[in-house]
C-alpha cells in the first residue's frame, strides 16, 4: 500500500475531509490538486504550517461536510481517514 493509504486516490482533484494536522495529505498532495476541509480553525492553521514545511501545496478551508463550500461535482475523489471534527455538533465550537 502507498504511504498514507493513498493508493486508492484518483484525481486530478481530491478533497480531504477532516485533514487535522495535514500529515496524511503530505504523502499524496504533490500528485493531485488537493483541497482540505476541517471544522477546527486551529487544526487548519497547524495543517497549513505542516504542508508548507513539507513543501506541499493544498487549498485548506474551514467548514463542515453538511455545508460543503464546493459544488457537488468538484472532485474526483473524497478522502476521510478518521473523522472527529468534520461534522458539526452543538457540543463542539469548531475551534472558534
């Protein structure tokens, strides 16, 4: 299997939901046009810094899967490895 479990990804446009610190994204983002979505603003900032440090380009935004800021046909593949923050919850404020 490819590093980060990226063997199954098809591009050219990939969306990763709940990217967290961006670690897995650093394994495949240079092969695709990658967008990342996470509800937690602090994790988005950490992910952005980690991607920059790794020399990887990706477009990151804050949001939820219930209200994607993209058209439904925007991506060839969607990746969600382990979600804990991609779904809005009244008990979680998303890092605000």
